[in-house]
């Protein structure tokens, strides 16, 4: 059969189907009109507004795919547009939503500290790259002298992978604590303590100056004030290190009894 002949047959078949539907509709409308004339007014009033369904042939069910929705088997009313089951009970909907992909992770890839995964759908075998959800946390804190570790975690479809990044040691942060004198006051050291770790300390020699605070007497030593300075900080210490001068008796007079 020629192609043009097949097209003509198909067109004729479509025309016959359309004429059939029009004839059915015409007969329905004529029947309704006749009923309105013949049925008593009270009954006719009750029947007004009732819908007459014109059903299509049974529409076979279609299974949904990952990306395309499907439908349950149903009749479709050509006049109201609703769908009905085998028993001509109206359906809330005949649509069945698309299933969505059921991915499995094949491999991971990193771009800096962002990750993605090559995934394949278990149903249709389609492969695509999906971006992972990223989180990060310090898993080893850096110290003054030791580097730390930050761990990045990529999560997708219930699986995860990690990547680490070093964190530089934070170094010492020495803060002035105190100045300590030697017992004789003539030398002193400035103590600095690290604010990150109190076990880390360092000392520096302070500059010491002295001045007499109290002169010695015959029976008591004099006092020297020592002042130690370093880095804008200073402290003092008094030491009784000026030897007493002792008595120096001179003849004054004779006294008779």
C-alpha cells in the first residue's frame, strides 16, 4: 500500500470517529431536550444541572519513569475532563508522579575543598555529576609550636569522604608577667608568659639602677633602692646594704663625783 493511500485511510478514519462523537453529542442533547418537554416540571427541575458523562475508551495505565510521570488505568470524560476507574467512580487524580533517580555514587572528585560525585541511577543507568554537601571542622587544634588539622567532609546519598588541610602553628604570644630581683637587688630578670600556653615562659635581663634611700647610722645599715626596668615595665626593691658607720667617740669633758 502506498504511503499516500495509508494517510488517506487514516484521515478518513479520524473523520468517522469525529462524526461518531458529534452524533452521540447531538443525540444526548436531543434526549435532554425531549426529557425537559416530557418530564413533569417538578422532576425536570431536579434534573436540570445534572452532568452526562461521555467516556473515552479505557486508557491503559502507564508506569512512571525517573523523569516522566505516569498514570493509572482510567476512563476520561470528554465533557467534564475528569477521570474514572473501571467502575466509573471518579478518581481524585489518575496521575502517578515521576519516580526520581535512585542514584549510587561511583566516584568522588575534589576541586580545592569542594567535592562532587559521579553518580549512576540504579533504574535507568543515567550518569550525572552531583555536588556534595560540605562541612568542615578543626580536628586537631594548632599549638604555639605544632600545626593543627582542619578536616573537610563531603556528604552525598548517605556516603561521605574527607580531606584534610594543615593549620599553621599559632606561635607564642608572650605577655609581661613580673620582674624578679636577685637577693642583693643588683640584678633582675623580666618574666614573660605565653597567653596561649602558660607553660611557655621566657626571661630577659632587666636594667638595674640604684639610689640611696636611707643613710647608715652608727647602729643601723643604710638602705639602697634598686630599680629594674625592661620593655616599659619597672619594679623596685629596697636592700639594707649600706654598712652602718659605727661609733666614733671623741673626748668631750671630765665629770667629778
